[in-house]
């Protein structure tokens, strides 16, 4: 009886050692998967932050482009005013000068 009990105990210990080894391998795999998920989450957060920065840059670009167009329009109107006849005669009204002045005031208010 004692020899048989010892043999069964040895088999059970071997099974427990095998189970412990499998649990250790599975634990390592789960830890690796957890690290992978953490890395993916971190990368996702970085991608989201980059898209937010891109949206900010696009808004700033649009704002600056609008300012530049307003400046160009205003400068073009100024140049048109400078190039237009001065209208020395009271009967001479320059449509170019009038439209340039209107454009300049519209640009300045924009």
C-alpha cells in the first residue's frame, strides 16, 4: 500500500509541475498580450493627438490664408487708387477709382 501511495503521489506531483509550467507559459503570453494592448492604446492616443494637431494646423492655415487674401485685396485696391486718374475736372468721375475705393473699404472691413 505505501509504495502504491507514493507512486500515485509522485504522479500527482508530476501533473502539478506540468500544470504549473503550462500556467507559467500562459501567464507570459497574457503579459505579452497586455503589453501589446497597452502599446496599441498608447499609439491610438498618439494618433488621435496628431489628428487634433492637424485639425488645429488646418484651421490656422485657413485663418492665415484669409488674412493674406484680405491683405492682397487691400493692397490691390490701394494700387488701383494710386494708378487711377485723380479726377481734376469736377465732371470727371473715375469708375476705376470709385470701385478701387469701394474694394479697399470692403477689404479693410473684412
